[in-house]
C-alpha cells in the first residue's frame, strides 16, 4: 500500500481542488507559491489572498440573482459585508470594489464609515446596516451619520428602548429608515432557546403599532433574521425562516413601506477537503420559500439582504507555521511543535473547537503518520489534534538528517474573525507575538504581487503596552 502524504490525500479526497494543488511536492494556494513566501518572509506569518474576496462576493451575487430570475421573484438582492469578520482597511476596501454595502456592529465601526467616506470609498447613498445591541455612544454615532446626510443608514432595533434614543437625537428632514431584528429560536441542542439579540417575535406587531406606525419621522423598512447555527438545510432553519416571512407578511399588510428582509449571514466555508455544501440549492430554496409564503399571504415579495462575513473573507486567509521539533511523549503520541500558538493566532480552535483546513506545504512525497500539534504557550489547551473530517491529524514524517528542510504547515480559510478575537497587535498569552502579515493581490498590470502589511510584533511594543517602556 502506498503511504506517502500525496497518496493519503488522493485516496481520501477528490484532489487537486480549485484552491489547492501541488507542484513539485510544494502546495500552491490559489496559485500562490507558499514556499516562495516562506523563503522571503520566514514563518510564522498570516496570509491574505485578496482576489478570493471578490470571487466570493460575485459568486453569491450570481447565485441569488440567478435564483431570483429562475423563480420570477420580484424583489432585488443586496450584498452587505459584515465588518466584524475583519476590519482591516485593505479587506473592507477590497469588498467595496465589488459593489457591496456595509453592516456595522459597534460604535467604533461608525468611525470606519467616516474614514471610508473621506477616502471616497463610499458615498452617502451606500447602504449602512447598523446591527447589534446599541450603547449610547453607538446610537449617537448612528444619529450623527443620518444628521450628516447619509441617506441609507438603517438602524436595526435590537430592543424597544433603542428607538427612544433615535427619536431624541435624529434631526433628519426625511423619514429615517429603520429595521427590527427578530429574536430567533435555536435548535433544542443549543446552549439557549432564544437569541439574546433582537425583539421577540410576538412583540413585534404590537411594538410597530404602538411606536412606529403613524410616526412621520420613521419608516419601518426592514426585518432582520439570523440564526447562530447558520444557513443549513434542516427543519429548524426552514421553520424559523418561514416564521419570519409570515411575520413580514403580517407587517406588510399594515406597513406598506416595509420592503426588505435581511437574512443575515451564515453561509459555511470549506474547512476540509471533504467539504460538500450545495450553495445553489440553498439559495434557490430560500428565494422559493420566501416567494411561496408571500404569495399565500397575497403580499409583494421583499428585497433580500445578506450580511456575509466568513463567506466573504474566510477563504482568503491562511496561517503558515514551521514545525520546530517533534516530541515522543509516550509509546503512541508524537507531538509536532509549531513556531507560534494556536490560542494567539487561531483563537477559535481553542475557544469553540473550530477546525480549519490543515495541509503541509512541503514533503508531500514523504511518509505520513498521526501527530498532535502543540503551540508555544504554557497553556495545556494550546493544541490541535483532530480535523473536521476525521478525529486525527496526519502529516509527513520529519527527517532528522542535518540540512534537511523543515516541515512547513498551513491552516487555510482562516481569514474571518481570528485577528479580531486574538486582539491584533496587543498582549498575547505568554507574550507570543502577533506574526507577520503578508498580503497578495493583483497589481495594475494584472500580475500577482505580495507585500508586507505588518512585521512580527516586537518585544518593545509589548513592553510599552505593559508600562515597562515610557
């Protein structure tokens, strides 16, 4: 039986795949020569492949617009980018090149909106959906945007009291477009039954009639719906979607200005070479179901908004490590020690047990074996021991000969949330530094080029944060 790593992959998966192939025993990621970047920058480093962002946005737009056409659906589709998944300027500006709108989640997001406007990356017609539980600072910043003439700012009411803040602080002459987030029910196996975000389904109609209807200053334009489990083909998702669409229909009959249904984010991304998700089927079913319920209730179909975060940027990212050494701790477990930390670079692996797509960069022609991966911190949970498709990790064996090339590994599709959760540029556990950040994009001549966005975090920067250097 063949037992090289190449043999393992070909026996287990359909390979090569769109984003991955092997050339001369070195992994290529979206046609990027990862080994060349290792030689140029050293490990560890984070990698952002910007062209993937546009391809994901255009993929979703095509799927929704095709489904709208196929189902003879009267509403339009709007793609919004969920900024909390990655706030970096080069990420957000890349999304805006592809005609998207913006979703915010906290007061400081509004400062980003102002900077984007100054840079002429957006204009006052851009749709800005303001989500999340609002602090006073957040509602004030939203009000200032509207008062400054931004015409398509949608404050999404997360609770009833939030509306009172806008009544006091917004001075727009035109009616203000607002939305209501529906508190979705989760499946029985989840940690809670009802989302902490949004207003209870049964309270929405009464709240609209008592507070919004007849108020010339505000118009209810959008209902917002999102489930923590994401968009999945199961009874819980379709049941909750139908509840929200039925509520939309009830409101539409007494609120003719209501025109948008925001289904949030939740598209999964590939975290294994075995990933199988029928996006086209799901989009078609969403559009078909919404139309069916609206037709039954004899109301016009709504415009559809999505707020994809992970789907937009997740597959553009990677983290590349070197294996420093292997440790045989008993007669069965071999530990490969990486030159960074999972806790500090991929916090979802530690916090929620997330699995990312793991592949070696080199040594595809070598024998493989089962290993455990360990990080550099002293935390006993700084490890990675299973993949999404199997309860194990297999990697090429390390050669001990002098002068042999180290084993390099990559975790792929890591572009969403990891820097935000890890506290980019701050103090990390055991003072493990933030790694270098390399960006790859097409230049004006259409040639791929790479550039260093950030150097590895220095000890001096940490000592300054901690007060040792003034």
